[in-house]
């Protein structure tokens, strides 16, 4: 029995089987492996399972606009983007892609692309403007309309509850994620959303990228800071924020399941750091495994999420900076997940070394290939090793993984008169997707892929200067134009093959 068949035969629980029918059972035509190795190699090469989740991803503040409409109140990102000098060109999400009004056109673009899954986020201050208390029905109704439109086109909605737009009221009231009070407020918000949308949404994600909104939002000295833009110098303060986020996730998982009327899938989208063995030999693969568990911040986030414990090696290194943990916290954090979302953009090369930690990470030099953002080095194998380490380093053999984000900013051209030839994005996505396919072939339980992003949108501190979309947006006219990468991805979905 090979690895893939072993996994699919033993690993998946009933819930996953109900939600992912046929997906992990290798429905890729006859398996020729036993009879003809050469044919099997060709057959296996670059094909995806027939029920693979082909999707696209976005987030509320980055594309909705309508910032003060129908009762929505400000989030920390409204405040931050309206603060002079925080975002390039003083850009804000006030209008963004005007998706709030143009969602029907945007669903049409998804349908034409061929995606059957769509990952979006709910704006907390749109649906509970003060963060706690009264639900704003007009806000909930927008997501009802959106979900109805998606479902009418055969597209499954995957809703993320928190993609960084914290209600400003909660930042003002108790300093947002710095306070443990947020745990209950977030769970109440989750309950309200399942009550309001649970007849339309069965696939939920709690949080997006704990590391980014905690350490980059509240931490120190980042050159492209995020809201609320604080610079808490003590590492303990940052780790406490992470701890609150982990608790909020756990409490929300319970809240979603308690409020759901039928079967639902609960996940989280995390950008844990993938480490790539620079040479794929056993000693360097072991080094990658050690790096995965021992390096900041995997041991602080993905390890407790999936195993219920902070990594012991990591924790010992924190000393007095370790977060305060109350009785019962780790149990609350450690909720069984139906799936794990992996946001993957780049990674770090590693090799075995005679160091106390047992490995060393390698630098990327100045001329190393990177996409149109300084941090976005091209490391396609990061997506394979990230998937693999969830199983190999954290022992999560039964956990379906989907790529909840993967993509790059392009270097143009931004002409609206002819096709946008984003050949750099085609190159980037093709290389990463081949590595996803490699993980599928190796038998790792990869169930879906959501490129970031469906369309150009507000790229946080970079404003509108960085474009991650498969679809170009002319912000002056709101005209949408599919780029070359959209056509390329359309073919991938249609054929189930990455070429
Ligand atoms: C993600 N890094 O953030 C977010 O989830 C999206 O909202 C965002 O638009 C997208 O990636 C592109 O930036 C990241 O430094 C921020 O490695 C920073 C990093 C990765 C992802």
C-alpha cells in the first residue's frame, strides 16, 4: 500500500469524508502504478484530483469599499489608513474595488474563471459595528446576497471571520488584541455570523495570519507596519497578543460548532514559516524539520494550534518573555480542525549544521529572484515543504490542508487597452502549483488551492501600488480586465493539470 492509499484509507474522519466527497480518494483515472511504472509516472505527472477545491481568495477591507455605508463603523484599518504617512500615497479602503456594489460582476468573473470555491472575509465592524452588542442586519444582508449569488453560480462560500479589520470600538475600549476580553467578543461575533449566515455558509475560517496582525500590527520596528500600528517593545507583550488570538480561535471554533445547524467545516488560515532543505537528503530534511518546529514563530502559533502545546524548545528559549497561560487555556486553543488553510508566499532554505539547534538557515543574496515586493523571494518548494511538515513535523496525518493564499505582486504592465501580460505571475503560480501537485502525488492530504487574489485590491501598507490580482482593476473607472494569469488558471482548472 503506498502512502497516498494508506492515508486515504485510514486518516480521514467522517466529517471530512462528508465534506470532501471523493476528494482524497485519488479519482484520477486508473492507477497504473503497479503495471507500468513509466505510464504511471506520466499519468501522475501534474494532475489534480477531480474534486480538488479550485478557488480564489479576497478579504473584506481590501476590496469591499462602502466603508461608511448601511451602518458600518470604522475598523482599525480605516483609522490607520486615514492616518497621514501610514499607507503609500495615503490610500484607504474607502472605495477599494467597490465590491460591495459590484459583487454580482465579481461573482460572474469567478464563474467564468471556473472556480467552484471562493474565500472571502466578513467585515466585523460591518456586521457588529461596535464589536460587541447589536448586530447590524443590513451588514449581514450584504453577505447573504453575496452567498446567494455565489451559490446560484455553483460556487461554495468559504468565510473568514477575521482578516485584520478589528472594530475600532474594541481597540478604543480595551486595546484590541492586547486584552483577553477579545476572546469572548470574538466568539460572540462567530455565533452571530453562524446564526445569520449558517444556512448559506458551511465552510468557516476563524482568523487570518495570527503572526501578521499581532506582531506586525502591535510589534516593533517594521518598515511596512499594519494597524493599529503600535510598537510594543517587549516580546512578552507580543506573545500575549498571540496567546489571546489562539484563545479567540479556540473559543470561536466551539461557538461555530455550537451554533451550526448541520455539518460544517472549521479551519484557520495561517502563514506558518516553511523551511526548505536546500539539498533533499535525509540530514537536510531533518534540519528542515527541526527548523520548522524550533524557529520563531511556528512554535508559538501553528504548534499550539495543532498539538495543544507551545513547542518546548521554543518555550524554553523565551524565558521570562513567555506568555501567561491560565489553567484550561491550552485545551481551549487545541480544537480539532476539519481543515487547515496555508497561506504561502515564500520560504527559507535550511541545511544541517553543527549548531545548538541542529540546523542553519541560508540567506538569499541581493540578486536572488524575487517578485515585485522586497520580501517576496521566489521559493516554490516552500509550498511543498510547508504542507509536508504539517504531517511530518507536527504529526497531523489526518488533517486536510488547503492553500488558502498563494500569489505575487506583478510588475505590470497596467495597460487597460490590451491584454495584461502578467507573465511573472504565470511563472510564479505555475512553479508553486507544481509543488502542490507534488504533495498530492506524495499522498499528503492537500484538498484545495485559492490563489491570492481574485482581483487587484488594497495591499495594506502598500496601498494600491502593488497588484496581486488575476484580474486587473482600473481604480479610476472600476473596470475589471482579466490578466493572462486568469486565462492560464482557467486552463488549469478546466484540465485539472498544471502545465
Ligand atoms: C497576506 N510576508 O499577508 C494577507 O493575508 C493578504 O491580505 C495580503 O494581501 C497578501 O498576503 C499579500 O501580502 C502577508 O511578509 C503579509 O511574508 C506578509 C507576508 C506574507 C503574507
